[in-house]
């Protein structure tokens, strides 16, 4: 690769994580970086998900950067406002010239001898970087269920994250498979225009009220970092509410009684039919799967032109869906609200670290990373929203801000100490992973049911098993002593690195 220009940092992904990382680099005086994005624009999940009713279920005061308040029309902003917020943030942070769209990364390989990463793009281009920050998220690859006859359906069909706006649903018979976070938002909307909607449910979700208010947050602060007192108070209230939810998920059965009472009261107030109400009762511990928020979901299921189908699906035919009892339900349109492939972190990017070690081999028994950010054997490779940093009860933006600060601290330490690379010590990662496994065994994610948070064996690889404030405390300052290092200019750096890892 001699002769190819090397960037100091390459960031993969232009969503909340990647854009926030770029802004942090600029604040740290690092300008030699590029943000590569597979799609044709920024925004991540808020660019891809454009289904009817798409909105955030975390209040805007907390689902935004603490140092860049937005202007929102309501407490839970719709998709278009969040995307506009990210575009405005990128412009204000001066990131436009660092963005490179249509640049999906196919592979990333570390060169021990040159202490550099080579990233092969899908168009065949190769770019180099001293450090890589992967911010591809966990909810970007739609999952389709393995149902017999899925490809036999004759009408239009799509996943909610790939919504087909060219197909009108007015007067159509629509089959919706799935009752997750996306479905509870788009089903109430399409039910307003469709002739009939069948909603196929494998397991009922816990749905809590979503108190909506308009004009919750005022104009952005004139000076970044200076937030109005009212916004600070609202942000703190939202955060503490999320911590109460989190405590119930990871620590206290007694704490879970609070959201349980809220759910039960919400269901009883909105669903009068006892048969339908029984169908809406989950068969697992609250929080084991994602808790949802909606004031429209239960009323939508009560509509005469909507039916909640709980019989298992046997197969899909050209004209509809056949359930296990042999009933054929006709459908003109089929929509999958079946979530995402969450366990294949970083996929489809093939990552190869020091001495040719593939990340997929390192993660053969499940993904893990120190603080969810670094993996031993993969020098100068950082992740945002990596393993065990997802949340069940609070805002991921809060987590991302902590991770972004930690990575920026790592890059500054490398510059200050004149280091060619840093690599988290294997014993440090092992100790952290052992703590995660021990803490997760007490959580509802491993004790309550199986969900997209866990592997087939039941191991939690997605969620942070403690209060979110404790995660922020862990990533508050970068500690170089937890990493092995290679000074710049070391002769035969590759051979030395290989010997150091073998020792």
C-alpha cells in the first residue's frame, strides 16, 4: 500500500455516533479524518426508517447531544425532525467536508509492519488510517423471518426499515408480521387507510403510556454547552426515569413493579374486550424484551378493521398467510416488522486484526469488547455502540457521548505519548467480560426469556448490565495503563508487535 495517503482517523458510519465522533475530533484539534458512509446521506437509522408514524420513544431532551440542544415540535420527535437535527448538527460542527457518501466498507485489515489499517471500500477503493472508529450501530440490517413460502407472496412486500412508499395502502388488505417497536408505530397509521389489517403476533409486547406534549424544547442555545435551566431540568427528569427502569431490569424485582403497574393500568384503560386483552398479555418478565411506548397501539388493535392474530404462521402463499390451524387469511400487501440482525456486530464488514486474526473468530462464542469499545488484538480499532452498550431503559445518546469522549482521549494519549498503536491488554478485557457475564446473570435478559439482546445460548452480548451512570463513570477518563503500546518510529514495528503479542 505504499503511496496511498493515510488518514489519522477513519470513522465508519454517519449516524449519531459517527457525527458525534467527528465533532469531538474537531474540538480536539484533529482535522485529518474522514467519515465514510455506505448510503447516500447521513442519519443512520433516522435516514433509513421512513415508515408512517416513525418517531423516537425517548424524549427529545435526552435523545440529543447535551452540548447541542435542538428545536422540537413535540416531546417525542418524529423521524423527519431527528434527521433534520442531525443535518443541522453536521453543518454546525463543520463536518460536511469530512463526509464521504456512497463509500461502504467491505473489509478492514491491520498491517502490523506499518501499524496502519487498510479499509477496502465496496467500489474497490482502498484507504488507510492510523485509527478506525466503527460507528455502524446495531439496528441497521433488517431481519426477515424464515417462514416457508415467504418468496411465494404475489403482492408487494417489504421490511419496515425499507418502506415502499410507491405502494398505496388505501383499500388494501394488509398483513403485518411482528409486533415490535416499529410495528406499534406504523400499524395505527396504516389502519387509518387500509381496508383491513391482520397483525401477526408471536409474543405480546409490554406497552407503556407515551405522554406527548408539544413545544417541549425551545430553540438551540446560542453557545454550545450552555443549556437553559428548564431544559436541564427536563433532561435530568427523563434520565432519572430511565434509571428507574434500568434498575428494574438489572437489579431489583421490586423496581420492576413500577412499570408493571403502569403497563397493567394502560392495558385495562384502553382495551375493554377481555379476549383481546388476554392476547395482549406478555408471557415473559417485563424488560426481558424491549419495553415499548405508545398511546395508539392498543386503540388500533380495538378497531373493527384490525385483527390481532396469535396463531402461529404455518406458511405464506401467493395470496396470503396460512396459520397453524389451517386458516388462510388473504392479503394484498405484506409488511415485516420483524426487527434487525443485532448479534452480527459490524457485519457485513470483515475485520482482520494483528497477525491476521479475524474478528469473527475472536467473537465465535459471542461478541465482547472492553467497555464495548476496544478488542484485544485489534490495535487502534474503536467501536461506538459496541457489545454490551445497548440500553433497555435509557438514551443511547447518553452512552455515545461517554464513548466518544473516551475514544477522543485515547487518540490524544497516542499523540501525546507518540505511540504508533495501542491495544487493550487481554487480561483487562477478560476481567471486564467476566464482570459483564456475572452481572448479566442477575438481569431479566438472561433470566426472563430469549430476545434479540442474547445469543442462542442465552448470553447477553447487547445490553449494559448496570445503571447507565456507572457506565459513564467507567469511560470518564482514558487509562493508558490498560493498554499495550508501540512507540512511533520503532524499527521493525511489525515484528516487534508480533513478538509482543506472542509473549
